[in-house]
C-alpha cells in the first residue's frame, strides 16, 4: 500500500457506525492492557486517569484486565509504575478546561511511563493541533488506525511510540494519507532504451557567491536520485567554485539559462540564488515561460506570488518561508501545519511541500500526504537543498507532482536513517545514502 489511511475524528465515527460499542471498548481496553503487560512486565501498580466518555471506558476496562493479571490498579497517578491516559478521545477539540488541565499536569508529573488511549489527551485527532495542556505519552495505543493528530506536529511529538489496535472495524478511505515505503516502487527506473536525457534531465538554478554549496548539493542529490543529466546555471562569479566542486554536471553562467533549459525535463530554482530584484525577476520569468515541471525552493520563494503557470510547480518551504507566503508568523504555521499547507496549496494552485519531521504535501482539492521517516539529525544546513534535488529528479522522470514530492520526502528521510552516523550528520551524508534508500 503506497498510501495508508490517517483518520480524522469524523472518519473514525463513520467507521464505528453499526458496530457494537461494548465489544469495541472491550477490545480497546484489552489492547491497552496487553501493551502494558508486554512493554512494562515489571510494573506492579498501574493507574488510569479516566474521562467520562468512551475513552475513559477503555481505560477502566484496561484496569480490570490488569487487575485480573495480578497488577494493583487505581485511578490516581501518584506512586504508579505506569499511568494510563484515558482522559480525552478522538472527539476532543480546543483547550482542556481547568480541572482537566490539572489532571493532565498530574499525568505528566507522575514520574512514570505514560500509555495514552487512542491519542494523548489535549491533541486534536483531526489536525495535530494543541490549544492548551497536553499529555506527553511514551506509548499511544490507537484504535483501528493512526489518527492525523498522531502523524502531524505538534501532536506527533506527544505520542511516543504508536501501536495500532484491531477493534473489529473494516478499513475505510480517508482524506489524508500516510506515505509508506511502497511509494518508492513507483519512482520510474531507468529502462534499457533510456538515454541520459530520457532518464531525467534536471536544470538547477542558483548558487550566488557565498551560497554555492546549496546549488552543488541540489545537483548532486538529483544525480543520486537517479537523474541521467544535471545542468547548473549559476552567476558568473560563482562558476569557478561550482566547476571545482561538481564533476558530472554541466555548468554555465546564468546568462545561458534559457539555452540549458532546452534540454531540461525539470527545473529546480532557488538554492542559494539570492533575493535581489534581478533574481526575483528571473524566478518570475522562468516559472512563467518554462513548460516543464519545477521545484521552487529557498530564495526563489522570497516574495513569490501566484502565477498562471503552464506546468506543475512544487513549492518546498519550511515553516518560516511558508509563513511569509501566507502573511503569518512561523509560530502560527508550526501550530497549524495542516491548515497552513492546505491554504498555501489553494492560494498558489500548485503542490506545496511543508518541510519538517512530518513533511506535509498538499495539492489543490486533495487530501494531505504525510511523510514521516527521518531523524532529528536532518536538522542541519543543506538538507533542504538535497530534498530539492530529489524532487527535481523525480519530476524529471515524469512523476505526478504530488506523488513526486511525497516520494522525494520519503526517500530523503529514509536516506537520513540509513546514513552511517546520526551524530554529526551533514547533507552530503544524506546524498551518499540515496542510492541505498531508493534500492
């Protein structure tokens, strides 16, 4: 399965329709109890903080099963070896009331591992947003399938390890989807009849003086993502540095960008380009005139306005860049990632990839694709340029823009996981691991 379901609260309610509530709760409570017995076999005292709804019912059933297994159980977290968070379920939205916030604080301060039922209390299941107090869980046992709020930040950072419990429901279609490793099988491979151009020809535009590393990383990543041909158009002052750094790519000054574009089947514009009026005018012109797919990153996103573009465009901002495109602060984007990326896709009428531990890919009128592999080690300079090169390579191979962006995000994260060291990882390490990630 290339794209796996991610459920909103409404989609879970629809999936539960026609099923016996008591039977679902019994399965849910047993799944929580089983997870605790398996993960914390030495725990003798287990507490559950239970709400009034079905989530609280799941927690109480878990306590009953744990008591039958010989564990001491109670509903106060103080002194417990494990705490079950069964306060709020998928229907929760907004900020917890004051009394609930105190209970959440009690869970977090108990000094014991926390196992959340379905999702950490305080997380919006449908968006991952957090409006107030929130539980930080070590493990989340979620029912039937992962929720959007477990995959999208900031909610994902409170979920810990996620277990999916079968409670007897049939799989169903969801608006938003989780990208799986299967997507890499859909990246076109070189065929016996391919030439270097038909295998994917990428033109990278950028690399102002002092920023040549960005364009070099993007070009190298495009090659390692299996493009057959890569050309770089860079300011004349940068050309000697790029010539010395890049071996396989064709290099030329920016004045020859139109000539190089004639061979390209995809464009990557922005890495290290600069933000002056000439550079912004170049971005506008190339996006308006070139009838090939393009990935737009870094400096090319600066003061970008929607255009009547004749070919697919993929914007790849981080939270700060997306905030500027939307007229919002980066903190707002971080708190409302799903809403932000969807707003940007609708405003620019193209694919938007919002970078982060949960990379989100949105397209007009489509659900969001969430790509979640990777490692905190990716938080280092240059990895965004690597992602740009991968997206460009996949576009050059003829992939649909939305799937190319999602596949590139997955390959990028997988390569980082496969890199030989995580401490001190640099962008070049990710490039070196790309062939293994794609194989």
